[in-house]
């Protein structure tokens, strides 16, 4: 098993640099694809990046409303749909929430590690798990098209409390 660095949500890091890097990559990816990262879409991504936690659409809407972007649910849902649809955010189904993609533009199949105590969410690659799943499915003649892997437990900070 290869060594993977600790997911950013669970490791000390320069959060401003982390967010700035993801935003810069998102800007570049949208520009290269001819997509518009409108002010509301960009602000939605910034909101998701502010903490390594998944946020529900209504939490995002509250923040957008406070920032003057409107108060109707479609404002948040359309922005989130765009971000998810273009690989800039992920849907965390267990929480019925959204998290910024920490690896936009990189092909990856993330798993989400969700802390049940503080609600921190970390995105971590699952290449080895996906390979094992594909092999098991292949033995049954099944072709996996999409995987959503979410694990619940305690992050390092909460596990020591």
C-alpha cells in the first residue's frame, strides 16, 4: 500500500494557500473550457473552501444572501450544480451536502472521510480501493461506472479528545 499524505482537513496546512490554489485552478480550468466562473459560482466555491466541511445548499444560500447574491434557493442550487458538474465540487450524499474538490482538473475517484464529532470532511484518493472494487465487479461481469465512497469516524483531533 502506498503512503498517502494526510487529507488536508486533518493535517496542519496553510489554509489560505490551499484555498488560493484551488481557486486559481478552478479559474484556469473554466477559462480553458470556455466556461464562466460567474461571481455567484466563484463565491459559492469560496464558501465551500472556507472550512474543510461539507455544507448543505441552504447553508450556502444563507452565505450567498448575506453577500448580496439573492435569497432564492435556485441561486445556490444552480451554482452548486455547475461546480459539481464541472468537477469543482463534490456531493457528499451521507450529509446531503457539498464540498469543494481539492483536486480540480485531476482525474481521481475520491473517498470522503467524515468526522462524526466535528463534521470535518476530507477528500482522499481511493485508487487502490477502486481497483479492488473494479476487479470484484469484473469477476461478476459488472462494469462499475460511478462510485461514491464515504467513511464516518473520528478525525485525529477528535480522536484524542
